[in-house]
C-alpha cells in the first residue's frame, strides 16, 4: 500500500469517526427531547383525567391505576428504557396517546356489575381499593414472580356475576417504539402484533386484530390469552384449577378490541361467588422466562418459518451469554459453532467447486467447439463431469445448507429484547443497524473476494455477468437496515466461509 492509499484510508477512518460522534450527539439530543415530551404528555394525560390515579411500582414495573374503576391504565418497564439517555422513562406496555387516540389498559371485576372504587390504602407490595357502597374490594399487588401482577376482586356477601378480566386495546402501533431509520424502523414496523390465545383445544393461536371478523369464544381449563408486540407481552394467565371462557371481541365502541376471559363456576347449583384472583403478566418477552411461566407462552416470540431452528439457536445463544457476558461475543461464538457443525456440508460444496475450477479450461474448449450444437454440448459436458467426478450443482450446497439458519437467526435476533441497547465495540445497540455501516461494507468486501475465487463461467451472458458483479453491493444494502447483530453474524459466517473455501481450493487444486 503506497502513501496515497494510506492517506485516503486515514481520511476515510477520520470521516467515519466524525460521523459517529455527530450521530451520537444527535441521538442524545433527540433522546433527551423525546424524554421531555413524554414526561409532559404523561403529566397532561393524568391531569385531563382529573387526577383520579394511584401509583404502584417495584424494581421492574411502574403502574398507574385509575381508582374510579380499578383499571390499570399504564404499565412501564423500568428495566427497558425508551431512549438510551439519562433520565429516560421506561417503555409503556399499557398506556394512551392523546394525539392518535391510542389506548391499551386492563380491567377486571364481575359480569353484570360495574363498581365505582375509592382509594383505601397502600398494602404490602400493592394497593387496596374499596367500592363506594362498601360491598366490594379490589387488591392490586405485585407477585413474587417478575413482571407479574395479582388482581383480587372480592365481594364477601357474594355476587351473582362471574369473575372476568380483560385487556382493551386500539388497533395501532405500540407505544414508545422507535420507527426512525437509525433505530431500525423498517424492521420494527414489520414485527408481528397480534392477539394470542392458548387453550386445551388449540395450544397456540394468533392473529392480527384486524383479522377478528367475528367474536372468538373458547371454553378451556387452564390456558391464557393476551396481546403480543415487538419485545413485550401482556397476558392473562389461567389456572388448571378453573374453567375459563376465553374470548376475543372485534372493534367495539370507541375503536377498542377486547381480549380476556370469564371464569366459569365450579358448581352451577350456586350462583354466588365471593372473589377471584387474576394473574396478569405484563413485561418483556424473554424466552427462558416465558417457558417456565406458562405452557406455550414462549411462542409469543414470533420466530417465523424456521421457528424449530430459531428456538434452539436462541436457547444456545443465551447459554453462551451466561458464560461470556457479552451479547456481541455470544453472536460471534454461536456463528463459529454453527460453522463448525456445517463444515462437512459446506466443505463438500467447496470441494465440488474446486473440481469445477480444475476442469474450467476443458469446459471452455468444449463450449467453443460445440457452440452451435446445444445437444452435443450437453452430452460432452456431462461426460466431462463424469470423467473428473465433479457435480455442477455441488456448489449450491453451502448456500442451501446455511440459508435456513440465516432466516431462523434473523427472526430470532429481531425479536430478542435482550439485544435492545446492548453494545459491542462501536455498536451502541445490537438491535439497530450499524450506525457507521462498517459491517455492511465488510460483508460487501468479503463477497467481492469470494467472487474473485470463482471466475465467471465461460461464455456467460454480459448482462448476467454485470448483475453478478453488482450482487455484493445489492446484498450489502440489506444489512444497512438489518439489525447489527444479524450483520455481525453474516460477516463472521462469510469470513469463515471464505477462509474455508481458500483452504479447500488449495488442497484440491482449485487455485488456477
């Protein structure tokens, strides 16, 4: 490398550094502004509702409870901030937006009876509300399990209605999600938002709210119902001790959808019930937590077509993280392990490609000789392949072998809340695109080097040849919008493939 090239490289790196510094400052200013606007909006919402609220929080959740009806109108995850800046509020799972009219809240009670409540007092890990007529109480307390709330509706004298619990939600994008380009907006918008339900008849059913053409009603013991969105979930968890009538109702008055259950009596000879305790999970979708909380609850993490590959890959990624303590290095390690597992398959493909490179001169001679006789050309080419024991389709093996894992990892990494705001070297957020485009550029360079190992076939159409040359750039563009964790996986995987390919070409005489 001469002095001029070194100078250009220095200028390029210096420019990237300035761009990174500027982008960081801009993100910080933007985040601080968003925090101030959010605080002001929250204050205004509460003031507009007459201050009829009590607050309940622990280390993980902050709840806002409307005392007049006992509904939980806001739930923030204190562990997962909206912006990665000092003073940021937590992401809202329940909440409302004045501008868009969005609402998402929880309510419980007894069918056929709507009580008006008054704040009584704070109790251990919770709050106690008492109805105006003094005949009913509502306790809302934090469970010992993380991100779980227990709501107990009681009426000591008994009521004729049945206990119910429901989630009410508008059909629009979730609150506090970033949809700007730098935060991976295109990927965030494509995430699945839907009602989810698990019963004895169907272990897992999900659909977008707009797909609710008619009310859904299922009676089941145990099970659960809720709403899933990117990174977070709100779900009403049933118990095997009770029978529930789960329901999902379409767009009701006020533009709200309702999903929940009504608890069925054990003994129909008695119409009086005195109370019931509901389990509400409202928190992040972390697979190792969901699998222990309720059957099939981990399926709310939408992992696409190859979920049966995604699930074990995410399990292994989490195990690696427990050892190395870094999500970035965990991605690198699992990529290397996967490469070792697929080494024999990809190696067979590269071996076949090395064989094709060895016979390339003979292939060109046959193609020139029989350029005007396609039938004879096909016969001679097959004879050549057979003579040297090469398979022209063998080169597709590396691609076909790795593609399901790439797709599976894409969906798995896209939905991992653990990667949100996780840093790795210059990457400040592994769930967002690379802010400096270093990984997309590295991937493109590796693709170019890989192409140089595989000269274009003789007599290739000129247009096709140009398309093939542009392919690395075209593919790299995708990684500009993909999560940097996936770009990291692809760079490490492609780099390993390039090294393997060069080694096998040298070993089997593929270097021409």
